[in-house]
């Protein structure tokens, strides 16, 4: 049965204020620190005893996302979640966000409402309040800029610069899946552009696609730390790939890192997807990015407490800065230098 398609509402039907009102009409405030949300010249947030954490991220159409294969609701959800991830990476909890959008007139009111549906869903699941933003027009593509405000106990904050020699290096979840998902989407986009009648072949790819299009932030790892009384000596979220984040920690903490390829957690569906593209799954984990898992270091004393923790893998240890940053290869025991983008195999006799 053919459903009747409603005409999309042009943005200028509503005007800026009508649009803001429509977009923020479903917003609920959940945190006691959110005194006043959208609607006035500024939001009001209560200070309290904890330290405030602030982070901003901008997403630009054509640079960070492709509207050809990104559902708008997922885009809103992901934009919010990647901001929350930055606060968890400090061992804090996100509390408020502001959302600024620059949008071309080609976009409809309904399209923007879909983006906000995703943002609102993320806010509900992560207990964050949308307290304001800005709305303007764009002559090119869609731009989304989100700022997040979080809080943490002064004694619990995990920065990038606290890793010490002999600390354990750990990651949450598994790596490389978001990159594998992106490869599938790009492949199907190319097929579609050749022939618009071909249906995309996405069967069996649910996990890697979801990791790319609708990632989650690792709230439960922060809850685990709290429950177990664990404070990581350093932490960062994996947005650009394990290799580059390890190098960030090493630089900030003035240390070296040694990880083991066989310990890097990679989902079987990532491995099989990367096989289709003839790319080593380890490369996807090291350089792929957008996993939004947490990479952290812990003093050795925590070994017993952490070794069987679900969803956490110990992948290596912190070394002296002079030892450099290396991955011990699977089977071969080869020492492979980690690079910010890409890694080079140690070519012995060349
Ligand atoms: P101003 O002229 O002070 O910049 P605006 O008209 O831009 O005010 O915004 C009015 C109110 O609506 C403010 O509280 C602002 O935070 C909120 N707001 C504007 N755009 C958005 C948006 N896209 N999402 C959420 N809140 C918004
Ligand atoms: Mg404004």
C-alpha cells in the first residue's frame, strides 16, 4: 500500500524563533544542576562542589558525515554521544549540552526535527540536559556544533598526563568496527552512484554498521571505576585510532608504550569485513578511529581487580620514554613502531 507522502515543510515557513521553539519543545531537564535551559539569553547551571568539564565538537557535512548514507536521527545521536565520550574520557559525567546548527534552506523542518530526535534520545539515555544552542543558515552544507558540560570529583579526574612506568594499558570494548562499517557504507555508496537501481547489500553487517552510524559512549566503564574505587592514572577516548591515542598518552605523560597485537580486542565481524577489503583488521583497530572506546592506564596493583572485568582488555604496559612506542606483532614477536597515522613493519634487513 502506498502511503501518502507529506510535503516537507520549508524552513522559512517557521522563521528562526518558530524553528527554535519547535526544536526545543520536547526538551526536558533532568539534572538538578540545570536551573534554566533554552529560551533566555543564557542557560543557568549550578556550580556545586565538583569540578566542571567542558568540551566542544563540530561536525561538518562532507567532512565528518555523508548525508547520502547517514540517517538524520543517527547523526543527531552520534553528535551528542561523541561529546559525552569526551567527558567520560576525563572520568566525569556529562550533564548539559548546547547544540548549534548552521543549515541550508534546502533542509526541511522535519529533517531538523529528526536530528533533534536523535539528540533527545541520546540525552535521555545518558541523562544529559539540552540547555541551549544557536541556529543560523549555511550557504553550503549542514554544520552541527555541540558543547558539553560535565562534572567530576577533583580527586577522580583522569587526564592524559598521568601514566607512569609499569602501569597496565587497557581498552574497553573492541576496536576497528566503526572503520569496517565505514568501508561497507562507502562501497555501497559507490555501487549506488553507478546504478541507482541496485539495492545496497548490508546483510550480516549490523554490528559494524551500528558502530559507525550509532556509536555509544562508555558510561558503564566510568560506573565500573566508581563502584570498584578505581581511578585510572591516565585516560583518553579513541576517536582517531588506538595508535594515535597511545602516542597522545605517551607524549602527555612522558613515557613509552608497549602493546601486544594479539591482545587488541577485535570483533569477529570486524575481522571478516576487513578480509573482504583485504585489509588487516589490526590496521583498522590501530588507525581506523571513531570507536569511542576508552584507552586508560592503571597502576599494576589493580591487576587482580581488572583482569576479569567484562568489557575491559589489558593490551600492554607503560615503559620508559626512551624505549619508544611499540606493538609486539602476533606470532612473530616483531617490534613494530607505532605511528600517529599508520604503522610501519620493522623491515629487518632492508
Ligand atoms: P540570542 O539572540 O541570544 O543568540 P537565540 O535566538 O539564538 O538567542 O536563542 C534563543 C534561545 O534558544 C537561547 O536560549 C538559545 O540557547 C536557544 N537556542 C537557539 N538555537 C537553539 C538550538 N538549535 N537548539 C537548542 N536551543 C537553541
Ligand atoms: Mg543566537
